[in-house]
């Protein structure tokens, strides 16, 4: 059999789905598994969004849309950015995508080559590393330190900039740690990008999911007209993970290039799904407040529970729905600890190293699950350890 292209060997997939597969195999054998591995809200998509998507589907909106996205949705994105970030982008800056993940691939593909460098948080979202590895771009990692509540340090970014740096990736609120950078830190990073004439990808997919620290967007500095790429979408805030709908706001020349790449790969984003997105942005936003009240309660229960387990400590996340507890005192590696929890206690979590080398000594737990499940897992861990 003929071999694959060399770059195909650099494809790694995503750890959450690998762990989910292992957990489901145990469930098929009759084991009870408590799931904390998948970063997905356990709430249903809001009823008015479902109705809009269904209405569009039944109303015959099943044909191609513009590759850039429906005009109505792009206008709704402009309204949304004006409402939440305080400036109004031009519609030509907006690109609608099948999920927010592709924006990472589109942006890096259009901006960086094999001899270039991209600065990323470590631990960080798995797709950053996967895309960079696949494209042969050098990943320059900025460690996120627990003593700084896992916030990305502008000084650490500045120290890693070289003449080959093409892009800085910023993620706040952050996956996997739940950290939220303060306005001053984000503005400093945006300033570093400006001073060095470097693109900045601001991943704000969890921007609506903050608790006590308000979200600030790096895109405010240049309104995405010069170097900032705003990444956002519908999966997390509107519990629309399966809809696969995202959008970017970027300088128009880059948006045009990314649109050409989108056309080349998928032609356009699913049309009736986009109509659901219009309703999500323009409709009642109370669903987010309701979800965040529940997430706050779950966060407080899981943080308190973890801090009550021998040899485990956990900082309180300020955003998203993840905790990143320190398990170093157990004497196990992150992978050993995650395997131990799954095999001995039936608790599915992810090792911190799934998100980069700096995640060693930690695990990630998603508390997008019921209070009952959280309390049950905490009881098991307290008794076991």
C-alpha cells in the first residue's frame, strides 16, 4: 500500500474524544462513568434558536449561501461586536465559518509558512498545536503559571518575539484553565503586536462566559482593521456545539484570503444553520445568564470539593467551565493520574499534558455537567485519596 504524505503523520486528533472513547468502552462493559472530559455545555440549544433553524430548514433555506456567510448573519455579527466590544466592524471584515475551529487553520495558513513562528499559550487549546504542527509552522510556547492564576504574561510574550514571529494567539477566557486576563494585560499584548507589526489572533469563544472578571477584547485597539483577528462562535455561549457555526472579524485583505480558503475546502457554511445563528445573536440573551448562574454554582462546588481532597489543590477559574487542579503532590504524572481516576474510580478527566508540556502536574475537568455528578465524583475522590 502506498504511504501517506509526510504532513499526515503529524495529525494527532483531539484528546477529549480519545478519552471519551475509552470511557464509553468501559460503559459498554457495565461500568458507571462520571464524565468531565468533554468541553460541551450540557444545556439544550435555546428554544427560539431551534425554532429558527427548523423554520429555515422547512422553509427551503437549504441551498448555497455566499461563501462569506449570509448577509443577515454578517450584519448581526457587526451588531454583536458593536454591542459587546464597543466598535462596529465593516461587513467586509466578517467571515462566517462552519465552527470556530477552522478559523485557526484559515488564519495560520494565510499568515505563516514553515520558517515562521507563532506564539501560543501552554497549556492551551489543542487545535492551536495541531494546526501549527500540520502546517509545519514553529510553535513558540508561553507557559501559563499557576502563581499567576494561569494568565498569559505579556512579558513572557515579549521575550519570545523574533524576526520570524508572524502571529500571537491569545485566549481569554482560556481553555483549559478557565483563566481570564485583565484589561491591562490584554491591552499590553495588543500593544506588543502593534509595536512589532505582528498579527494577533484573539480567541474569544468563551467571551460571554465570565464570572467576576469582565471580558475585554484585544480587538478594541485596532478594530480588526490592521492586525487583530477576532475569533468567536456559537458553540459555548448558546449550547450549539453540534450546529458548527463560528465567525471571524479581521482586516479585509486577510478576510478575503480566508474566504478563498473556505471556498476551496467547504464552499460555504450550512445555510439553515446560519439562520439559527441570526436568531441567537438578535434574540433574547437571557439563556446565557441562566446558564452562567448554573455554571457558577457548579464551579464553586467543584473547586471546594477538589480543595478538600488530599494532595490536590485548585485555583478558582474566572471564566469558561473548566478547572485545572494541581495533582503534583500525588506523585503521579498527569497521564497516570487521569488513567487512575478512570480505571479505579470511573471518573473521566483529561491529563494536563493533553494541552501542552506545561500542563504536567495538572488535570482538566469540565464542570459542564450536573451538580449531582460533581458531588458524586468529589465524594469518590475524597474517600479514595
